């Protein structure tokens, strides 16, 4: 165990080692990432064989991404939270420039220009945008908390920045990321105590904007109509959803067994990315689904609880950042799962920690490691307080 993750302190009655990180949270994160690797291996082989002639193409790439996760975790865990707070505006501007760069020199796949190619690495900048905006919002709510509470000006300043980010992301186009950013922004403003009048006005504006964006783009309208009744056109606009629903139906209670999915045999598009949860349902059944959702819910609730604990210790930046990460993980999970079971329109959002893809996995790992670092600093401050009381006593 790394030295900085453990500490010892003496009290008046006993002396014992104190674990300086949340073991349950770390175990949940690692288990999801490793489970995701197994499911990507299971879901991707048929498509990889067809596309590249190598059944292990996506598996090898995912293994490389896991190595990247280890490096990212090692770096993030060494960064003080104070540095994130200090540099949050710079991070926001840097990602803004990357969003502009994507539109100018980005790589286009299936009609969407979302990736920057830097040597052998392809980065989906929209994933970085979620991370950068949540970090910025946490810092903003610390710097301008009183202004947010007292007048509309403090409330709408971050909304203007969100609108700039949203416009650049919609030009890619990527409506799903915009919805996640909007929910995270609104959620943090609400938790920070923003005035309800401003809050409800923003919610109404967001709903109207979402409806308008769906109506003006035919492909978005097709997604909405097909999700409402996918069986009306099961071999056209409703094809992906009907195949996903059939995967869940075959899964029953205990599933067909790991590796025994039929839908992954190129019947279900995006089986190893956006619709990997349907393959989980088919191979591991309802029990497997509940297990995965339970772990994801545990991580999200742990983040919210950590936010509360930090606010109680007068660590507002850490508290709001933990809140933001918890909202982000929870909402993105809801959208991904909701789309695959037909409760929400398809948004192209990955399942956190599980879906194939380097950008999503790396950014989620960074966010999760920030939670571990926040908890470490919280425990360290408590330990130092106990040492101080022991010496003074």
C-alpha cells in the first residue's frame, strides 16, 4: 500500500493505523473497469473479426486503454485538490480551444466530427468537456457562492459558458453530452442553493431548447419516434432498439451465460459500446443487470455522501466537485440504460467504466480517482485534527 494512503496517529487511549482512502469505493471502481474489459471481450469479437480479420482487435485496444487508466490514476492521485481549484478556469479555456480545434481539424466517423487525432491517440473532446465543466463549476460555486445565492447575475454567468460549450458540442453533433452537461450544471446550482425562480426558469428553457433541437434535426426526430414505437419499423429506424429488447428478453433471470449472446453476432449495432448493457442482460440476465446497476449506484451515492462530508468540514470545492461527479455518473448511467431498454431516446452515451472506448474510460477513471483523492484529503484533515486535540489534551 502506498505510504501516502496510510497514516498513524496516537490518541489518549490507543494507537492504530488508519486507512487513508475509501477501500470500498476503490474496489467498486476497479471491479467495474475489469468487468467492462471482460464484457467488451465478449461483445466485440464477432464485429472485430468481420471488420479487421482479428477477433481480438478491440480487446487489444481496450487492454491498452487499461494501461492508460493505470497511468492516469497514478498521476491524478498525486495532484492536490487545491491545484484543481486554482487551475479550473484554465482547464475550461483549454478544453474550449480543443472543442474549436475538433471542428476545424477533427476526425469524422459516421458523419460526426468528435475526435482529435494526436499521434496514435484519438481523443473524444466532448468527454473532456464534461470533466472540465464539472471542475470549473465546483470552483465557480466557491468563488461566487454568495452571488449565486443573492441575484440572477451569479446564477446565469455559468449558464452563458455552458451555452458556448453546448453550441460547439452540438456542431459535432453530440446532443447527449450537452444533456449531461446541462443536468450537471443545473444539479450543482440547485445544491449550491440557487434561487428557485432562476432554477425553474432554467429548467423550462432547457426543456424548450431540447424539444427545438429534436424538431429541427430529422435524425433526432427519427430517434424519438422510433423509441416511442420501435416495432412500427423494426428493420428501419427501430432496428437497434428492437434488437436490444430481444437481447434482454433472451437473458431472462440468469442469462444465456458469458459469451453466449446471439445479438452480438452483428445483429445489434454498437454491441460493445453504447449498447453493451443489452449484451450484459442477454448473457448474465436480470441478476447480472441488478448487480452492475447496484455497483454504479453505490459509486454515485458514495460521491454524494463524500460531498456532504466535505461541506461539513468546510471544504466546499471538494464537496461540489464530488457532487458533480456523482450526478454525472448517475445521470449518464440512467441515459445509457434507459436508451437500451426503450425508456429514453438513443443518445450515444457510453456506460460509465464498462463500454469500449479510450476517451470515456480514461475520463471516468480520472473523475473516480479525484473522488479517491478528495476522500484521502478529508481523512487526512480529520487525522490531523485528532493529533492536534491529542497534543493539546
